[in-house]
C-alpha cells in the first residue's frame, strides 16, 4: 500500500469513526466509578445544578437542568418513567453510537407522562402494559433529560430539580447483570485529547466498534478499512505497517480533523457572520456532518427541537478572541423567536467548553435576570474578557483570554 493510499483510508476512517470513538469515551467515562459524572449503566446521573465549566466533555446547555444516562440494550429493554412536567420546556433525547439523536420526547411533542421502553431494534418480547416502545439501532445509547429553569421565579430551581428527579431509568430485566468499568479512567473525549491525534485512534475505534456496535448499513464502509486492521473484531497493529504507511495514516487523520473544523462553517447557511445548519441531529450516511457535530456538539438535536446558530468571527471576519471587546445588539422586536427560550452561550476553542469567570455567567438568555435594556427595549450584550464599566456590566458575557465561539 502506497503512502497516498494510506492517507486516503486514514482520512475516511477518521471521519467515519470519530463519532464511535467519542461515544465510547463518553460512555466509559460516565459509567466509571471514579468519574465525577458517574452513574451505572441504565441509571441517571442527576445534575441538580446548572452547567458549569468542566461539567462534561460535550457542549452543555446552560439554561436547563440535566439528567444523563447511558443505556445498554443488550439484555433487553430499558424503561423510562416520565412524570407530568407542567408549564415549562422539557425534553428527553436518545443519541445512538454515531451521535444521531434518533428519539424525542418532550413538551414540543406534547409527550404524555407514563412509561416508555427503549429496545434494540429487532428485539422480540413483551413489554409492560401501557409502555410505549421506542426502537434504537445501537447497543449503547445516551439518554439526556433537559428541564428548563426560570431564575426569575422564586424557588424555581428547586421545583425543576424535583420534577427532573422523577424521571427514572431502569432495566426491564431485573436479573440482568451489567459489567462495570474497571481500571484507570479512560482518555478524555475532548477534541484535543491525544487519542484523537495519534494512531492510537484506530485501536480505540476497533474497541468502540466491538463495544458499542456497528450501526445498520455501515458494514460495507467498515470493510474498506479491513486491510489496515481497522474494523469490528480486528486488531490494529501499526508496527506491521511501513513508516510511509504510518505517515500517510497520521497525515490523513490530521487532514480529516482540520476538515471537520472547517465544515462547521462551510456546510451551514450563512446569516451575516452567523452560521445555521439545518442538517444536524440525523445524518443518514453523511459521515462528514456526523463527525463535525460530534466534534463541536455531541448529541445535538434536530432543528425542530433546537436551532444552533453559531459564529467564531466578528463582522470583519477576524476570529473571536478575548484580547478584543465585542458587542451584540438585539433591537426592539428583533429578539430571537423561540417557543421555549433563546440563549447565547460562549464556548472556548478548541475544546468547546464553558469558560470559568468571576461572575459565573456562561450565557445570556431570555431567562437571564437583571439585564439592562435601553429605553426602547433594545438589548446590547458586552462580550469581553474584562468587566465593562457602568450599566454595560449587567449585560456582560465574559470571554476567555483567547479564542472562543458563540452559539445562539
């Protein structure tokens, strides 16, 4: 195999396999007893505070409290009990091994309180009476519950906590035994984690395919990488490859990672300096889009649920950076239209994380208390690293001393 062939295969395998690897790392970290995010499989980790820096290795929502659980469907259905959630936005979203958000419950859909059973597609068995069946395509799936908080309402955080803790997850088969993670914590799933930038990626991809499973319709894709020892049930042994082949694979990975970063912008509809992509959430066989979203916002929802409008540049086209000061203005009558809420959240680059700051503010939204609006109702947000003076301080969205991006 020539170096150029290794480059092409490395490029393609990286883009196709990136979401599998991220799924494995997120799942293994969240279900490891030493993790700060720990919950066993088929149970929720209840987050009773709004997201903060270091919350998780994916871009979190700041305005909603969350439950996060990893389901293992290999030994039968996993049952979700949903309470009645009144007068606020809520959602339950399942993400498969490729990061596609394939199943939704929530206020948008007027989903009823009751019992829902997640099953591996093709499962044949009897569900409890009244349970609604939801089929998924991978053995492991992440289930995320979001319940909106209204800080302006006294005691609302406590109310939201009580409501979201009534969501319960458990196996239907009470005799099933699920193995727990052991040994050291797995590598980080953040974009700059070394596993995504060395040939170890392909060994981890094989582990992911063996653990979380190959999605339907992708066997032929996996087969094209088999000559390199990449695929389900295979062993990747880089020492058996020539230096040129190893170099080609690594350079292919590097090119793929760069291409994924660019695709966030090039695949979207441009709205001035902002980008809006209507292809997120469900990807079919658009592997580049699937990998791009896994990189920038694993578990992103479909546009019917949430629109993600983002920018990493200012009006001159220069990258956003905390060494500069910016303003974002919403004129009267031009606030983002939303049925539930809108928010603008700041994330660091390249790790896509919330940024620690002196006032513990990571977003400004329709739910933010104490904003200062002009006499005509317009809102001007100050995005900068240092605190602005005067009335502008009420509308300060703190930035890091370095590059960042915004999602509206």
